[in-house]
C-alpha cells in the first residue's frame, strides 16, 4: 500500500515537513518514492507548497493520504 504522508525534517522543537509518497511499511523518515511538497507549521498561518499535478496523479493511482495531509490538501484545494 502506498501512502502520502509527512516526513519530518528540521531542528529539535522547530519541525519542518516534506509531503512524500512512500510505502506504508517504511519508517516515517525513511525511504520514500516521490516528494510532492513541503509544510511549515511554525509560521502563522502555516505555509505549504504542494505540486498539485503530482498529488492528483498519485491519488488517482491509489495512494492514500494521511489525516494531516488531507487537511493540507483541502487548504490547497486538491481534495474536497
């Protein structure tokens, strides 16, 4: 199963995330198939950048986004 999820990068107590497509069995910060965006929760309001074409393509191919990624996609207008 393929998941679209957040991969943590950044320093301690200052998280940054990359939105990646990965195998469901791989660790959170482990191997990934494709990187489709970034998410920064430290700003107010939070900032994100998502490659809409890649995201829609992966969803069409059966990748399942996690709950956090679904919220980002709704803010970006990718999912309803």
